C-alpha cells in the first residue's frame, strides 16, 4: 500500500470548517469531519446536499474556498500531489477512455502513478475484478457493470490506503451493484479507509461502520454505532425533510 | 524531471493511441484545411495567387483547422470524466498541460505535412521553400502552447465552440501574423536573412507562452 504521511496520528482524513462556494451559492458551509485509518464512512444526503462537492475536495479535484483539509496526512493546500497518491476514487463515471482497452487504460494510469511491476499488478487486479478475458476489448464494448469494475481496478492500481466512492452504483442494476460492492469489500477488507456517498441507505449501512448525513452543506447527523435501517430512515427523514 | 517527461510522453501516447482508433481530430482538421485551400484556389484567378495571398490562405486554413482540433482535445477528456481521472494523478498540472500540448503539436504537424504539398500545387506556387517547414513548426508550437490553455478553459463553458476562437485568436494573433509574413517571404524566394526577424518573433512567442501557460493551467483546471 502507498506510504501515507502520518498514519500514526490516527486520522486518514481531517476536515476543519470547510467551506466551498460557487459564486453566491455555498455548497459546503463549515463542515468538520475526521475519519480514522481503516474506518468506513457512508455519507448520505439529498441531491444538492454537498456530497459530491466534499468528495471532489477530498480528491483534490476542487479547491476549498476556506477551511483546512488533510488527506493521508498531507495538507491539500501545500501537498496535494502527495495526497493524491493516498487516494483512489470511484465515481458514477468510469474515468476510463472508451477507445482504449481496459489493459491500455490501466497501463496508462499505472504509468501516471509510477506503479512498480505494472504488468503484474494489472494482471492481479484484472483477475480480482474478473475482467481478464475482456482485458483487450475497448472499454466502450463492455457492459456498464464491467466498466465500473474496470474503474475499481483503476482506482486501486496504486494500492491507495484511502478509497473515495462517489455514488459508484449509479446506473447499475441491482445485481451489478451488489457485485460491485462485494468486489470493493473484498479488496478493502478493513485495510483501507473508505468514504462512500450513496443514495442507498441499505448499501451504506451494510458497507460502512459509521454514517453521516449532509443537508444543505452542513453535517446534520453523525453516528458511529450500529444503526438499523428503520432508525436510519427515520433519522434521514428528520434531518433532510426528504422521504426514503 | 525525467519522471515528469515520461508521464508527459505517456499522456501524449495515450492521445495518439485514441486518435489512431477514432481518427476524429486529424481527419476533421485535415478535411477542413483542405476544403479551405481548394475553395480559395477555385475562387482566385491565377494572377491573384501571389505569395502574400497564398501565405494568408495557408494560415487561415491552418488556424481555423487548428481551432477545430483544439476544441476536440479536451472534449475527449471530458467524456466519462477522464479529465477528472487525469487530475487525480499524482503529477503536477504542468504534466497534463505539456502532454496535451504535445499531442496537439503532433496532430497539427501531421495535417500540415499532408496539406503543404497540396497547397503548393493548388495555389500554383513555383517552389516549396524549406523555410516553410521551420515556420510551420515554430508557429504550431506557439499555436498549441496558447491553444491548449484556452481549450482547457473553454471546455467547461456552455458555448465552447464560440468561446474557444473568441478567447484564443486575439492572443494567438502575434504568432499567426508572424507565420503569415514569414511564409509570404519564403514563398517569394527571399533568403533566410529576410525571414529571420519573423522567426525571432515566433521563437519569443513560443518561449513566453511555454513558460507562462503551465503556471496558469492549474487555475484553469481546478474548480
């Protein structure tokens, strides 16, 4: 796994008073968050709550308007390149090039991440996501589920200790979604810190040990203990006003 | 430095591989440039096909065809969120800039290599001056240095097809003017000594924008 900045500190992700504004609109309004190493955090919230914005900032794609963000022990204001080595990101988009094969995509990203023994690593990952037989087919010819599995292989290529999942199951049927989560679970298995945004309360609850509800750019609810689904539904409704 | 160069080349090779499969960029810009030259050659009387006019026609064709190619460069990256994929890589944003710029230069030079001989024949130019090759290379580098920046800037705008030429052409005008003037002199058979000052303008433009654009690129990419 990639070396992290300050694993001994106990926090993989630290967010303090994070604000993100787009013009007059505040997508995030002073979010505070700490995620320990090896912890799984599910973030729920209605559309526009700020989930994707938060993931974009944690993954260094967007810059915070104010506040402090540290990922893998690296402050994103000064060490964003080092922080990027610590994270793998899976979104509802595959981030893969349609015309290239899965192997070519992984080879390209592997070079960008300086992955050692790249050919072996790609072979290992393709076996884990069950895409060995389709490794030379252009990504555009793969089913949506297969593409998303290839996206997982891309995200874990450099063996990051932190995995950010932004609604990875969007557009997948139930079976493909379950398969995706099973693959991610088996590849993380407590070894990685996982932050996942999802609209599926069941999936988030099953996958993560801690839940957080974002509403209107703020942390509305946080719970580390085990919740049952009916309690979570009630809490979700109470804090977001949205039914589930 | 060596590591970054390897990543720039990996990015460029990825673009070349994609282009070899889709043929989207080279085909469209070559067809456009060829069309401009054919239409103008039909419109101009043989007596009007002077070196000055021919040089103007050549760079109008290359400029607008190049804008077409630049527009595609980052649109390809936006599909399936690949631009985000690049931004997640643990590399300086300048690596992305130089990788994309280098692919633009290569695609444009391929098209120019196809178009230049056709241009000499269709516009009845008596010679193919070797200076034209150097002029094309210097102008293309400057063109791509600025164009890559504005292509990344316009890809997130709604009217990107309009925004790109509107933003890019005024900034690129010094290199385009220098290319036209130098090409005109070269086609007229003038010696190197007459052309060198325009070459100097192009070199200065290239150096300035190759130094400044990567610094600005980071702010263009990030939200």
